[in-house]
């Protein structure tokens, strides 16, 4: 009886493990397509992005030299990777799971499609389907611009977006906007994405405890999510809306890798003792040789 229960438990654990390795992609993401055609330029840019962000885990495409993780990262040139739709790869790069990080805050949507362009270059049977032109509000606007400002009374960041339509500069309504705060290891999403109103404005609630630099400045990045319509449209600006935070320079404290004057005290003492010890030993040897020499001369 115990063996039977143990066997059932083992089967259950194996089933759970196998099911956990199945990465389910939402239907709306599965059929998503790139807003631009893949070409040599996109593949070249994608290769640079891949080498910087992906190669350390997935290895060199076609070499099967990924690092040993569980589950193992697939080789981009493998049938397992190439069996995914473009939308599925884009979703997995955006969402992340387990040891696979999410790149939604570190890479733009255009850069993600450039990586996919590079990955598809290892599939000779791949035929791309480009996304149809979007019919979203304001898609005929050109020269789109984003201006960020701070509404101190409500502690909100306002994104005002305009674009040229029929040669007239006017507010861009109905456009989805994302706002990020630049951090050391990527971009932090501020609030949820918002759509612009009839005046082309979107408001983001800014956290009151987000650290800034010593003067409270925070580097903000805003971009439109509909790149099929507007291209890679974004704006960057610094606003004094964070908590003033003093970040000491990396070489301020004593450390092993710092300059000699900032090396740890124990290391300086150890080095000094070692140097004096070495020179003391050398001097001792010299005196011993001298003593032997004088003793031999005296016997002569």
C-alpha cells in the first residue's frame, strides 16, 4: 500500500514538473506580428542586442552551448525555438518566466522584434508575415512628440502628446503611453499604461518614496506602445520629483579593488609587515653570508 501511494506521489510530481515546463502563450499574443519587415539592418541590430542580453544564457546560435539551467534555455537555431510563432517569442521575451528574465522594461518593442529578426535568420524555411496597418485613433499623425511635466499638487506626471495631422499640429488622442523611471539595472514601470484623453494628455501617479539623485532628480522615459502606428516614439527628461538620496561613489569606502590610499587597513598592514619581513629576511641572509665569509677569512 505504501509503495502504491509513493508511486502515485512520484507520478504526480513528475506530471506537475512537466506541466510547469509548458509555457502557455495567450491567443492574442500568439498571433501578434512584427510591425515592420525583417531585413539585414534589423538582423544586424538584433544580433547586437542578442549578444548583449541573451547570449550569456542561450549561447551561440547553432552551437548548443547554452548554460545548464532548469529548464535549459533553448538554442535560437533549434527546432524548439523556431516552432514558436513570432508573437509567442515576443510574448516570452516580454513576460519572462523562472530564470528567463522579462525584457519589457529594458528593451523597446522595436528592439524585441529586432531580436526575433535575428533569431529567424537561422531558419531557412521561415516566411515572415508583417502586421497589417493599424486603424487606431490618430495613426495618421506624424512627427509625434511627447512632453513630460510634473503636477506638484497631485504628485502626478503628465505626458502631453501632439502630432501633425493634415499639416496641423494637434493633440494625439487615444494613444497608449507607458512611463518608466530609469534605474541602475533597467527601467521601472511607473503606474499602469494610460491612454491620452481628447487633449492628448495622460496622467501617471508617481510614488512618493522613489529615490532620486542628491537633488531629487529622476530620469523619466515615456513611450507610445503602438509602434505599428507611430514607430519608436519616446521622450526622456529629468524631473526633481524623487526623494533626494546621497549615493556615495564606489571608490569612497575602503575596498579591495580601490586605490592604494583607500585599501582596507588590514590589507595595508599585512602588506607592510610582509614587505618588512621580506627585507628583514634578505638582510639576515646577507649578514649570515658576511659572517661565514669573515669566519672563513679568519681561519685562513
